[in-house]
């Protein structure tokens, strides 16, 4: 698998896919995309890297254990929901900033929630693929 | 005084709960300490006599579960009081007796727990004024007796006997519960005294009444060991002697008789009462007497004679005349006094000599003088000799029979036959072991400790005193009880020792003479034991066992059929059940759409659909894992195409991503998975294919049906479309739904993903102990 | 159109059921995967199909056009797709572990705890 | 801010915390048990809020119903959440001594909390698709809990458990889609209204059949129960216990909710079907139990049998019957979970779940004998223990003659009584084999075999649940009153519908 071309291409692609995944997440509120798609693409970046360079390399590149990524994502999503409660409204109520930003549009807690989804999905796919891929290979 | 009653009940249960703890504290003296409770209770109940004699019942009412119509209603009238006194007084003696009989046993604390639990329950049964409350206590007596019969729990025979008693009485109890509920519904109340105040004729004439009668009788008959349910009682002799003395003579088995008496005013109004109850009682009386003759174990003899007496009592209540009821009450009292004593003395014999075979016993009177005295008095009462209560009760018994209507001399002859046997067996139980030459026994005989003969002696004294002066006990107990059974109709006059030269007296004399003769013949009649054994083998007990075994076999067959361990059969059942339920409804709703109303599909759609179908079928038939996975990918991408073509770009995108990842997963996992095995045979495969087609057809029809009509108004999604931008600042409505309108779904969904991922991680990394890392090459 | 879709979905259901009735563990997983595809399609069909009407609010509009596709079933299916992905991943891992722990992939050998 | 939201948030946060601290055993146990304790407090608070009969509605995202997702707390939900939290806490404490460190480090408590999330979510949601999502949360956590450890018996059970439950889920999902397509709504209160207006009765009934299969499988109804006896006796005891207590009851809850709120257009058919299935479930389960000699497998078959009683109460569809069902569920969850916990203790001492090999516990551990006797006899329906009142209510309702099923209700009541006797038979079998019988060689229980600390952790939950059983037994009115009022709410869903759909002020 460790062909030079694939390694090089995967390096390039990994970065590109990661940027694209963030783009998907951010524009998801207005165009196709969103946290799911973004998270899946982000994870694919690492899956691709793993297939090209091996799982240990992908793990090193990721830096954090995938399960922490999942926990982080869940925590962010919960925070995005709790924010509404702090404002005295029900759980998961969207709070919005008044002024819109370019590309993203307005900032609001649903976006935070979507980011939580992104990180969760990201971590989930990484964890699943890494676990399956490394099964029987190490320890 | 109603409160006093409840306090007594409570005290008995508290004593029960404290017993194990007390046993740790006092050891073998536990019984003596505890016996203060029933002793005090006896005093309290005695104090209630004047009030009850005056016709004022002691009552207590308290709501318990009003939603279900269950209340804590108690009422002590003459009938209850008679029983309460028996329960508490004999309970006291039994407590003493057990202290001697079971001295040094580690389980003594638990024994008293059960014994007092039983005592309290039994008091509850006879004082409850509420049918359901009565049932509650009724079942508690079954349960506590289960624990008491199984006292020698290491013995399989004990456990089996306990279970049998529980099942038989439990089954009857449940029938009775159904009867109670139906009766309560019919009468509009569960309160017994209120029930008995209603006009019985109106209730009895209702169409459902015969069923109620039979259900309640089933409860009473099983509990009181009536034929054909009698067999559990002799088997219950596995219990220690104090238990038999208490439960199987004086108290628990009488609960059924009590119930018959309690509901007598109502139930006996039914035309079915006499033809059912009296014959059942008579048959039981004869069966009990006959089987008792064939026994070679003192306890078994006593047990079968108890069955006989229970039959007698039932028969008398079945006859239902005033005289019969009075005879029943007197007989019940007399029997309780002498039978409890005899059970205890036979227990003492067993305890001190190591055997209960009357043939192996003799001449114990010197070694065991007090026991012998007590046994003799009790046996004389059982035989019905004058100056003992047994005589008085037998007189009334004969009088009632003479008076009863019936074909010819049937009742009299039956009663005579049973009584004759009683005389002979009384001699066997109370006379034979003590008189004659001393026979060597497994243990050298000596007198039992005083705790074990005091009770029987006092009981004997009671038989004697009440026999000599029956008037008093008649006025205080038997009279009020009779009056209560008859619904206040009977006069509460006492009993008389001397009735003059009557036919009953003549029968008594004949009974004694024939009984003595029978006793003489007993050794020869023992030859008939074989017949008894044959009867035992093919009798109702055999039926019970067959029923139980049959049920177990059926259960085994059924479970093997259903829970057969094959997942595919489970899947098959599940899906076929679905097909059945859904398919059942389909013909009513499916309408064949006209071709011309249908939209013609786009060519591309047709191609994609064909791809999906081809992929699905190929996944089924492919012999190679890899091709099957590719086929799955084709299906997944086809579905993505459908999403894309029908305005769902988000879905299409996610589907493509997910399918790609799934493909990666499949490939990663299938590296390590076995290749396809062809396990099923051709016939099975074709059968499955046929079933699959049926299922597919049903689902296709469902799809057709649900496509043919849609909600006329989609207010919900319209609302989302209207508010997506304005209130949620998003143009992609699908995404806004996911993160705002229905964000909770998404929260649950990422939870699912998180669990799944962590699950995969745990599944793969957490290997079972001892498993090798890779077992596959 | 309706008929074509119905037949397609029916076929996927039938295939899924057929695979679930096989004795091999691997085919069981394939069956489970196919089943979720069938359900997603059924959901899509039950929600009503629209061509060329994506559920986005056009740049010059403030509300979704009434003729647009219903976005709600799409959101439901999206949730379902993602859930079935998680379930599928777990099922794969489980089957792998089952195969390892029991040393067989024949379901008929997997009844030692459920034998009659 | 009412407790409904927190009933969801507590397990979710606890699970997340557990997930973030997987490496630390102390943190796992702390968040594991602490989270359950907080959940219990929340549940008590929730119960106190709904006790007066009010229906609490939380509109998530602040969207008015039926447009967003609502969670609804009524008496039934409150009762279910409360009893779940009780079992959750009991099992979490028990797990401290029962679950090995490896399972702990691989997320046992995380999965436990996620399962509670799914369970509480299912009880509280007022949205049919949201219920599907919570079902999935509950299921996938239970899949993992079932197979966590990967032992051979576990995997054999898990494969069947997972496959059959996934079939049920797919039917559930399909049925949700059909309902939405036909009515344009997913909110259950709204569905109750619109399904009548928009759907042909036959189509509604057909959809009801799909739900019946989907929920019936989760509830382990005849003939959909196979997964339960195949798997419940395989995972660690703590897992069996929480499954036995809660999972099937979520299926029963879903049946009760939907067949009182939505699918009541053809009661004679739908509930008549339930009536027949209830009878078959009772019988098939108890017969299966009679021949078992594995402690937990016997109990598992009894779950099936008792599900029959609960469904019977629903099917009879009278106020008394439904009240009895609610009471039955509450009683049953406490008792059944406890019996499983006890089976674990006897297995710890005796080294096996095989009844034939166990023995001698009566003499060796009299306290355990007492603790077993209470729930066992309660299950056997011995008065005045809680099971008696539950059974009494259902039988009384069956015999009351005010159902639409006439003689069939009576037949089913008789079946219920007979099955009760056979249940008692099985319970006495365990009693006789495990407690009364002399110990067999190699399995002699010895009181000192477990360290004192662990012993406390094992016995405390068992004793607490037994005490709760006694409380229900001696003060049944208190509990039955709640059940009766819950039934009242269920049979008159107007209040529920009005509370959910009324416009936000």
C-alpha cells in the first residue's frame, strides 16, 4: 500500500479534505452539508491517511485519542443546548447573534450544536475505523 | 375490643418476626418466652366470650386498598371465637411442645418464625370480615405451612410434600379467589357480614352463582383435604410433630371447614349445596377411615383419621340442619382437643423411642407415664367414651344423622362405619403403644421432657372437663358458633351429656362394641394394607402426579418447539407474524391503481431501480464475500441516486459518504471474517426464497398503499419552511431541522454513534480472558 | 413510478429477509445492512417524492416554496442513515468477536446457551 | 424549569463524563453511581411535579407543538422514570462489586448511562420519531452491554438479541414513516387527532399492527420473545438485572402509550389481538420457565410470562385493568431486577447458576434466603406481597364483565390465575433447589467467601429493593392510587392532548 504516490497524494488530500469538512460544517445551515457530512469528510481524511500510511501514523497525525474527540463533541453539543437553558428558555433553544458574518451567516448556538455533531461524528468514524483496522495488528 | 383483636394479631406477627433474634438470645427457651403471646391471646379471647354470647360481635374496620375494594375488616362472632380460642390455646401448647421436641436445633428460631406466622395468619382467616382479607390470610397459612412442612429441608421427601401441599391448596386457593371476586362483584361488597345480611335467595338465583359456589368449594375442599384432594395431608406428615399437631389437626385443615361454616347462610341457600357438600364429606369420611386402617405409622394413622373427621365435619355442614351444625361445632372442638394431643403424644413416642410403628411399640406406660395418661384420655375421647367431649359430640353427630333426610339409613350407616374405625384406631394410637409388654425400641424409651407432655395432658384434661360438663362449653362456645353459622337463626343453647335412652345412644354403644371388635381383628385386617396401597397408587395422588408430569412434558415440548436455539427460526417466526398481521389488513386497503393515473418513471430512475434490485439479489446469491460487498455498495449508491434524483441532496451526500465508509469497514472487517459457507441445503434455500418473496410482496404492497395517499395538510413542515430563515437563520431547511427544530433527535443520534464507536472499540479490544488474539489464520 | 418504487423496495426487503435466514454470520450482517436500505427507501417513498425541488430557501425568498420537497422526511432519513451506520459498524465488530470467541460462523453452532 | 429536561440531561452528562474519563477507574465509579443518584433525585422531583395529575410539557428548542419535539411528563412517565432510576442506582451500586475492572475501563458505566438516557427518553418523549431515536440509544447501549467482555455465551446471546431487535427497529422506523406520510405530523398528541381525521381506519389499523410487532418484540410478547431467553442469562449479572427490570418494560410502555393515545379506533380488533397474545405470552413464558434449571434463564422466561400480564391489563382496556397494569409494571421491575441481583449473589457463593448444583444457602446465608423469599413470593402472587395486588387487580378487571371482550376476558383471567400458580411453582423450585437442598460438592456456600466491602455492595441494593417491595406490599393503596390516576390520564387522553397542543402563551 505504501506507494510513494499514494502517500504524497494522501498528505495533500488529508489537508484538503479537512479544510473542506470545516467548510461543509459552516455552510451547512444554508446549503447541503452540516455537521454530519462535515464530520464524515473530516474522518475520511484520516481514514485515507491511515489506508495510505498505516494506522499508527494516522493516530499520530490526529494527536488526540478519537474517544476524547467523541466526548468533546458530545460536550460541545450539550453546551450548545444548555446555553438556551441559561437564558431561561428550554433546552436546545437557539440563541442568535444579531449581526451576520460573511459565508457563515449569523452566529448562534445551533451552530455550536452542529460543531458538536461534527466532532462527535469525526471521532466516531476515526475510532471505528482505527479499531477495526488495528484489530489483530498490534498489542 | 376490635382494636384489641388487631393488637393481638399484630403481636403474634411481631413475635414471629422477633423469633430468630430471640432464639439467638434465649436458645432453647425461646418457645417458653414466645408462648406468652398465645397464652395472653387465649386470655383476651376468653374475655370476649361474654360479649359474643350476648350476640355482640367484636368488630374492627380500617381502609387498606380502597382502590381495589380491600379493607382491613375484622369481626369476631361465635364461630370466629371458637376457632380463635382453639388456635391460641393449642398454639400455646404446641409452642411448648416444640421447645422440647426441637430442642437444640439450629433452625428453631426460623421454626418459630414460621409457626407464629402461621398462627397469626390462621387467626386472621377466622376473624376476617372481608373476603379478600380472608384470602390474604388463607394464602399465608398455605405459605407458612409450606415452610413448616419442609422443615427438614435437606430431605427430598419433605420438600416434595411441602410443594405438594402448597400446589394443591394453592390451586384451590386460586379457584377460591376467582369465586370471591365474582361473588364480590355480584353482591357489590366483599364484606362478609354485609354479604350475609343480603337476601341469599336473590343472590343464589343469579345465573353465575353455581360457578361461584363451585369455585369457593374448591378452595375449601383442597384446604380441608376433602376427597379427591385429600392426599397432600398424609404426605405432609413429613413435618415435625408439633407442626402436624397444630396444622394438621386443629387449625389449618379446619380452615376449609371454617369457610364452609362462615359462608353457610349464603351458600347453603343454593340447591347445589346439599348434593355437593354432603356426599363429598361422606366420601372423604369413608376414604379417610378406610385408608387409616391400612397404615403402619402412628402419624399416618392420625393423618388419615383427620381426613375422615374433616369429611365428617363437611358432611354435617352439608346437611346443614341446626342439629347438624351444632354437632359439627361440637365435633370440631372435640376433635381439635383430642387430635392435637394424640399428634403430640405420638410425636413424643417417636422422639423418645425412635419409631412410630404401632406394631413395634408396647408397654411404654411405665417409661412414659404422663405421655401415656395424656394419650389415653385423648384416645378415649376419640373413641367417644362417656364423660369425654368426644362422646357428647358423637351423640349429636348421630342425632343429626338420624334427623337428616336421605335415602334409607344411608347417613346413619356411613357415620356408624366411620365411627367404628375411629374407635379401633383410637385404641391403636392411644392405647396400644403404652399397654402390654414392653417392646424393645431403637432408642431406649424414657419420658419426654415436661414441655412435651404438659400440653397433651392439659388438652386431655380439657376433653374430660368439657365432657363432664358440656353445658358450659356449649353455652360459651358451641352455641354461639352454631348460631353464627346459621346466620343468627339458631338458639344458643348448650350441650347435654345425657339425652336419655335414645337411638343415638344406642348407636354409640354399638359403635364402641364394633370398634372394640375391629381393634381385635386389626392384625388380620392389616392384610388389607395391600389394597390400601393399590388405592394409593391409582388414586387421586397418582392423578396429581400424572397431571404435573404431563404439564412438565408439555412445557418441555412447547419450549423445544418455540425456543429451539435457531436464530433463523426466530427471524422466520417474527417476520411471518408481521406478514400475517399486516397482510391480514392489506386486502381491505389496497386498491389497484389505474395505469393511466400513474406517473411514468424517468429512464434514469428505472435504471437505478434495476441496479438496486440486481444488487440486492446478487448479494443473496453471490458465492464470494467480496462480490457481495460490492453488490451492497451498488445498492447503497443506487439509493443515494434515488435521493439525489428526488430533491434530497443532503441525503445523497450523506448516503455516499456513509456507503463509502461502510465499504471500508466491510473490507477491513472481512479481512478477518470467514468466507461464505453454504450451510443450508437447496430445499431450505428455495423455501426461504419463497418466503422472502412473500414478505417482499407484502412490503411492496404496503409501499404502494402508503404512496397512494398522503396527508392533505403538511402543516408541520410548512411551519418549518416558514420559520427556517426567519427564526432559525438557515436556508437549508433539512439542516435547520437537524440542529434546531428536531435537535433532540440529533442529540440522540450522535449518542447512538458515540455508543456504537465505543462499543466497537470495546468489542475489539476487550478480549475474553484466555482467548488467543487471532484464532483465524 | 409508484409501482416501480414499490417493487424495488419489496425486492430489497425480500433480499434482506433471505439473507437474515441464512446460517452464516456474514450473511446476517449483509441482511441487516440491506434491511436498513429498504427502510430508508420506504421512508422516502412514504414521505412523498418530488423531483427538482430541493428543500432550500432560495436566496430571494424568506420561506420555503410550497412546491418544494418536504424537508422533514429527509431529516428523518438522514438520522436513520447515520444510526444504521453506527449499528452496522457495531454489528460488524460483534460478528467479528463472535467468530473469534466461538470459532465458528455457523449460527447452528451458536446455540449452546439457548439449546432446548 | 421542570425536571423533565433534567431526566434526559443527567444520564447524558453522566455518560459524557464517563466517556471523557475512561482511563480512571475511580472517576468511572464516581460518575457511574453519582450520576444514577442524581437521576434518582431528578426522578423524585419529576414525580412530585406530576403527582397532582398535571401534564408537564417541555417544548425543546422553544418551538410550539407539534412543530418541534416535545417531552411530556405525565403520571405514567413519572412512575416509569422513577422506578427506572431506582433500578439504575441499585444496579450501579451492585456493579461496583460485580463488574470487573476491564469492563469498567472499556466504558461499562458510559453504556449504562446511555442506556438510562434511552430509557428515560423513551418514557418522556411526546414524539413518535423521537421515541424511535431513544429506542435506538437504548438498544445500541444494550447491545454493547450484552456483549461487553466477548465471552462465548455472551456472543451467542448477543447475535440473536441484536438481529431480532434490529428487525423490530426497522419495522418501528417504517411505521413512523408511514404515519408521517399519512398525517404530516410526528407529535403523538397531534397524531392522536390527525390519524382519525386523515387516515382510513384500516390503514391506521395496519400501521398499528406494525407498531404492535415492533413494540411487541421489544416487550418480548408471544411469538416475538425468542431473543430474551436466548440472551438475558449470558452477560454479567448487573447487566441482566437492569435489562430484566427495564428493557422489556420500555416496549410495554410504548404499547401502552400508543394503544391508549393513537390506536384506539378499533379496540375490539387491536386490543382483542393483544388480549389473545397476552394469554399466549403468559402461558408460553411460564411453561418455558417450569423446565429450566439455570437460575437466570428461569427468571428470563418468567419475564416473558409476566409481560403477558401487563399486556393483558392494557388489552382489557378498563380503568381498573390499566391501573393494574401500571401497578404491575412498577412492582415487577423492582422484584424482577432484585431476583436477578440475588441470582448473582448465589452464583458468587456457589460458583454456578445451575440450580441442580447450587444448594445449602438456607443454612449458610439465612439473610439471603429472606431477601430472596420476599421478591420470589411476591412474584408468585402470595398475598399480601405486591405481586398479589397486581395480579388481583388484573384478574378482578378480567372478571368484572365491563370489557368489550365478554367471555374472553373471563377466560384470560382464569389463565392469569393458573399461570400464577405455575409461577409460584417455579419460585418454590428455586427456593427448594438453591436454599433448602443440601449443598452439592464443590458448590458449598460459605458466608465468608466474599470480602465484607463487596458483600455490602452486593447486599445493599438487594435489601433496598426488598424493602421497597415490602413498602409496596403493606401500603399498596399509596402506589395503586398513583397507578389508578395514571390509568385515568391514559384512558382520557384529552388532557394530554390539550396540554401538548395548547398554544404557548
